C-alpha cells in the first residue's frame, strides 16, 4: 500500500507492505537509521520518535497507521543550520551517553517530557524515563543532562 | 610534559556528536548493495537428537536463495576455547566441538540447526519456520550439581562426563588450608548462588557477510569488541579462510559488556552464505534470539568458608564452586571461572591460606562466559559476603574487620597465596575516602528517619580488588592462555601535522576517541583536536586484542604511549637534521624541538612536514615519513581496588528494596579523563544493582529459559537507581605501565553487589530478623518478603 | 510478523463490517497486539485500525458518570480525567510508559483483558458499563477470565461509563520487567458501599475481593482488613513471585489504597 506522511518537516510517500512497522519504514525505507531497535516487546525505548507531537515507540506502530501524521525523529532535532537542540547539547556536556545506542530514544523521550513538564525534578525525570533502558550510564548523567536542558541547576545533593 | 597537561582533564566526548544527532553507524545501519537476509531455525528443546531436517518446503518459499544445515559445516572447524585448563589430577579439560550449526544433536534452546537466506528478513523468517526438523527430545541437563554427578546423561556424548574440568588453585595449598581451617578458632560458612545474567547490550548482535568473487576477499561487518580476535578465530579455527583475505569491521557498537567479545556461529554463517550466493548476507538478532544465543554470565554455586581467630584476623579461605559453562565452551568460558576468579580469592587481605576448587560443568543452557567483571565479581561477592557474615558472628564492625585484615601500603608489592603479585594499593586510604563521601557518621540519623516512615534501613560495605589490564602474555601463557594479550597502536603523523592513531582496542562506549588523543596530546604537546583515533577495522589497525577486562587504557593506551615515544625519537632525528645538531642534543618540550644550550628551535608541525618532504634527508640515517607502531605487553596485571557503601530501605510490607544511596571510592591509579571514568563507574554500579536486585536468567527443569524477553528479564531503569557518589582521589599509580593507570570499566559491577546484599541483610538484622544471614541474588521483593516472613 | 491486510475505516459501521472478515482483528493502539504479532503468536489476516473513526476519543462527565470514549489513549485519560475522577487519572498515568500511553487505548485494554492490565481493575472496581457498537455490558459480566471477555467477534468498545466514586485509589505493585501490575488493587468508595477489584494476581484474571468490600463498606479503614485473606491457591505464581506472595500483596495493597483514599 502507498502511505504518505511528514517526517522531520519533509513530506514523504512510499509503497510498503501492510505489515511495515513505523521503525522499519524510517530506518529502511527512508534511511533514517538514528532510530534504533533494541527489543521486540516495546520495552527498551531505543525507537522512540514523536508522532503528532507525542512520544511513540516506533517498533509498536504500523507505518500505515501513521498515514498523514507529523513524525519527528532524532535526525530532526537539531536546527537546519546544525545547531544542536538544548537536550542534545546537554547530553554531550554532561556525558549522558556512552555507546550511544539508546541515546536517540532517550533524547526523544526527554524532549517529550520537557514539553509536558518544562521544569521536572529528579524524581519526575526518572519516572518519565521508565520506558527507556540505558545499559551504559547508570542514568546518573542522563538525569543531569535533562536537568541542565530544562535550565535547572544540575548540582545534585549526592555529588 | 607540557605545562597545561590534558591528562586529568574532563574533555568532552567527540564521539557524541554523531550519536546525539542520529548519525552513528551501527552494523544494522549498514545496507550493502543487493543485500540479502539470514534467519535461523533454532531448537525449541534443550537437548535432542537431530533425526532429520527436511528443507525442501523452505527452499520453495518465496524469496529463498539458500538453506544451510549443520551438514554443510561438518567439515569445517569448531569455535575454540581460548584457554586450556588442567584438572587437579593434571588431565586437560575436555573440549567438545562447537559447530557453526548444530550437527547430530541440539544442546540448548536456541541452538541453531539450520539457516535460510532470502531476499527480505521476513521471507527468511517465514522460510526458517517452514524447515521441518525431527528432533528426538532427550532429558534436559540443567541442574549444576546433578549434571556434575550424572555420567549417563551427557551434553556431549563424545566426552565421558559433564565435568569439563575440576580445577584446584593452588592444589599444593590444599592440605595446609584444610589443616588451618580444622584448627581455626572460628569458621564462617556461606553457601550461595551467583545468579545467572544475560548481558543485554541494548544493541542486539548483527553481522553482514560479503564476498568479492573477483578478489576472493571476504568482509565481515559485525558487532564485535575485538575485530582482530574475531578474524583470527574465523580464519584459523572455523572457516580456514586465509587471514589476509578476511577484513573484519566492527563499526559503532552499542555496548558489549563481554557478550560481543566472542565469535558466534552466525558470523561464520553469513560469510559462507555470502560466498555461496554471491551477494551480501545480513543477520540481525532479535532481542528474543539474543536471550537464547548471547553468552550469559556468572552462574556459580559456591560454598565458601572463612577461618578466623576470635579477633577477626583471617586465617584461611576455602571455596568449592560449580561453574555453569552452558552447552558449549565459549571463547573465554574456561578462563572466567578459574584464573579470573580463583586468583582473586585473597581479596584485599592478608590471608595466609587460600584454596579454590572450581568444577566447570556442561549443561543444556546457553554458553556462559565473561560478563562485565568476569570471575572477579563472583570472587568478590563470595568473599565480601562471608566476611560480612563473619563480622556479624564475631560482633565486629564490618569496616573494622576489613581494615584489620587489609594489606598495608608498606607490604607492596604483595604476593598472595593465590599467586598474584599486587603492585600498589592503599586500601585504608580508599576506605577513608569512602567513609567521608558516604557520610557514614550520619547513618544513625537516616536510620531513624527511615524508621519514622515505616522502612527498614540498612548499610552495606564491601571492598574489592580486581586483576585487570588483561594481561601479560607470559603469565597467561603459563596459566593456559592460548593467545597473547598485548595490544598495539600505530601513530601516523600526517604531513600537515595532524595525527591518526590506529589502535587495537575497540570503543563501544568507553570513549577512546576522546581519551586516547589526550594521551598523545600530552606527550606531543599539540592540540588534542588534531588527533584522530581509528579503530574497529582490521584493514586499518594493527593487530590488537580488543576491549575487555578493563584493558584498553592500561594495555592499548600504553602501546599508544610507546608508539608516541618512538615518534618523538624519530622526530628528534629530523629536528636535529633541520637544526644541524645531533639528535642527542635535541630536547622536546611543549611541542617544540630545540637544541640544548642554543636558541635554535623548530615546532612539531614543521618537523612533521619535513618528514614527508625529505629533499635533503641523509637517507642512510633518516627514513622519510613519521609513522610508528608499538606492541605493548604489560609486565603484570593491574590491580584497581575500591570500597563501596550502599544504603537501602526495605519496605517490610512488600519486601521491596530501594537503593537510597550508593558511594564508591576507587583507586584506578592515574586518571586520564575524570568525566569518563566516573561514567564508567556509574554504569558498572547500575549493572551491579541489577544483578543484586533484579536480573536473573532462569531456566526451568526442562531447560526452557523463563526470562527470555524484556517482559520477564528485569534490568535497572532510571527510577531504580540513585545519584551515585564517586571518588577516585586516593589513588596509587600502577608501577609497571607508562601511564600509571589501572582500568575502571568493570569496577562498579564488581564492588556493588556485595555492598547491596550486605545492606539488605543489615536492614533485616537491625529489624530483629537475626536468622536471616543470607538471601540469594537477585533480592527481589518476593524473596526479601519471604525472608522476612519465614524467619 | 506475518503479513495481513490493513484497513482504517472512517466509521463504526464500516469497522464492524470490515471485522466480519474471517480472522480479522481490531487494532486499537496496538501496544499489546503488535508485540504479540511480532512474536508470531497472533496472525490475523486483516487488521482493522480503529484510529480513523471520528468521535472515538475523549473524556467527558455527566452527573456522577465519567464517560471515556473507546479510542481514548491512556495519556488523554491521565491528562483529562483528573478533575472529576482523580483515581482513574492516576491509574492511567501509570500504565506502561509515556510512549505506550500515547498509543494505548482504554477500549483496547479492556477488550484484551490481560490478567495484569490496569484498566480492568478500574472498570470492575467502579462497576463501569462497557458500551459497544451493539449493546451495553456491565463490568461484572464483561470480564470472563484471562484474555476473555463478553465481547463477540468483531464487537467494538465505543465508550466506558464509570460511576464516579466519592474516593478511589489504585495501588500498583510493578512486575518489574514488564511494568504491568504484579498486583494492582483498585478501591472505590461509593455512597452505597465499597468496591475492591484486583488485577495481576488472580489465576482467572481481574476479580472482586468481596470479603474486603463488605468489611470496608462497614468500616473504611485498613484495620477492617485484619483477619481477611485471599487464597494463595487462586493466585498466579511465576518467576516474579509465588501465589502466597501475591496473596499477601493483595491485602497489603488494599490497605494502602484505603489509606490513600481516606
């Protein structure tokens, strides 16, 4: 079937099998390989993108069901001139990533959190990230990065 | 050294930009022209005889290009074990063949017995399901002790027993240890299980095989921590491909934690398939497949005894361990429960008598191998738990009993009764740091606060020492290692003064692209942004052994230093020529060469350019170019150590354990990039918390893996861990490598599980549950609640 | 997953017609169905997305009833139900994770009746009415054991009508890997009595704990539960916890819900 949607501000249309998952559509049909697949049970969050402004696990949505939607992936987060989004910059500044594989999903979830709650506290950040697994960082620096990206002091009592 | 050394500076990571913008390139992101896809038919029984495999239906399915079975690989070699272990009686371990595809028998759920290559991944999977295999189910061998004693039902029919080796370390110590324990005033005994873990890097494995019929060159793109080692294994042992005809590329790799050290059959399969069909073949592991095929970690059943006098002075340690090897020997599987475990059993302590016995046992489960820490977490957990139990029995404070038995600074170098020579350390100083950062003096106040909220608070302490920077080739060779464990680096100074450094270590989260340039920049006095690290491609890098065992910096980093020193020596020749002086008169400081006692000088960049424009070189004395390679083989292991403190709250109504604080004081020797080191510790602690509280790979009696997806295998989420307090200020530099570094990658995962379990036991003891002296990991709410209510 | 034919009808009538096809299945948010299909454990030949039907989303209230349309996502309920029925908003805000809540729908959750899902506890714990394209079903009749409901093949949940309690609370104890409920207890206090519904624990899926309901109806305090217990034999036992542990949690969490709702 033919589907069309807007991805990172660009209208795209492709012929796909009905069973095409959104994540495979992004990765394989559009070549947007920043969105990752880390599990097959909708748990790890490496595939989180935004569909019509809401965070979605792209491995658990059919591409066909995104017909006409506005989709944003990690590749669409920086400005057209390459300026990093505040969350991207904060992840680098605060060493919020190591192997980088969970990072796109983590950043997309963080962006969804800050849209909903611009000044989350540490507890709210940790709760909101419950659908994103990072195996490298122990989350410490991810939490710091999101605090920083929300314009809050990152000095945390524990340090 | 330049005045403003970049060593010890938290340089931000240059690798981040591609990852945070979605421009990383992991293996599954690679799409080769005309790429095809592989899928595997895998056993759904733990143990069975392959009676027949009918592939005709699969071959007729849409898009199918080829089907393979074990028969296709009957003539090629097996995937070998890298370490030969001898049993107590001197006999070598048994080494049954590990084939590319199961042949004759399937030996664990997930064991692949056939593979399909098709135009699309879904077509390959559809066809793999259509393979009609008749497999006669045999009784599953799952329980470790039973497997060890049962010789009639065997995982491998060609060997006499499921016991691969029965290893004693050190066998000559055995009688003295037995005697010491028999006569000791106090003996604390603990039986425990070190739980089986699934490593779970978030990137599943992926391999792409490519073959060029014109040149007969193979290329393997794969998720590997050590591309050269994979190439060696594939070429020399499994496939018989000439090593110069295989290029192995490990691009960005999404975490490894040990599980991507090893060569797996899928890598050989995609290479063989690419040759047969003449097109690239990709296999991407699903998470469900990963649980059934990635090497698991730990899985020990141990009895440990600690003999002391009544003042808590250690007299002897004796352990007996059954180590699960799984169905086949993975590459490091025999080293992990033996030399990476038994040699650490003296811990940080002066304990005169130590004897370790380990029986490596085959079972019908996924192969077990090194997982972050690899043997050392198992040793540390056993020892630090039994010390805690002993302290409680003797009424001695857990910190006091450790300090009382610590090796003291003046005793280094210190040779342990289990044959390691620790070079440096100051364990009391590290414990001092821990007491400060963990605010232990405030514990009583926090205890009361928890109690006011109905929670049981506990404090747990642990120490650890690890042998890492793996390792000196001569030592591992003497111990049965079949490979050398040096590493290598090539420093290429380009004509314009920028530098490319090709390294044998692979970075999959360890930040080498940032930290290795810091080392070179420090030595050459040039800006680190001019230095680029190249890794992960056997066509580009020298033969190094890769990344595991906290070895990258200590071993490969030292090779980088050595190669850089060679560059300086060569550059001095050139600079001397340029300044008309002998190279012995040339000094090099802050990136400038000068002639001693004169004002003649020439900057590094000019020398670099000169090296490639050698119009006036005395060619009998100076070769053109500025490129040097060094192989570095250390003189000893490195010995990071640390002291950890954990505070927990137990909810008595549910048994749920919450980690309230975690403090880690480590001695990593010199630190190149504190930000990176702290990040490594954070991640290690989180994995240790995972092991202690939630992670568990559980097989039922039929050999079915019950925790085979993220719906049942629990890993720490952001809300499961606190902010960590870390400190590495009490350091004693390593004495035998040029950087004075020890390694930091595994420490957190080694030191944290006993601290956490000690804390939970402490909480329950304080709450009057005096009969609860141990709970096996993971300390799930259900287990803790059972302990509270059945005590 | 196996291939199938995808349809996205624009009306309930068209959806019902599309679902008459053999082996057709409705697709709500797909947060359970798609992973099941990816594991090749379900193989519908036609998938009928309900996401394109106008009027299938939204939260409204009428008197003492909260009406949630069948296609309403958990995120919307979490955001919009709090004013009149905070206990339900709290429950919805802890289903899955944020990304799951963006897609998962109340109708999909109830129709699937996963024994560890949260919404069945709220529906049964309030005595909700499940309205479909053809009839209304009382919650007490709707849930018929694990993954089993009173729905006919192709019947679509169009809205759920929750009686708004005077006070309510949901206590969810996580199965830590899946983050479904290992045990979840929904306690709702109405003028005419208390209802207690338990998810995650029972061998037969969501159930009402009637002994607790009567005890709490006469004395709405955790103390009223002293002496009561549910049978461990009726509880799920798995690698995460025994039947006895779940039986204990049912009581423990009921007490905590009462305390929180008091």
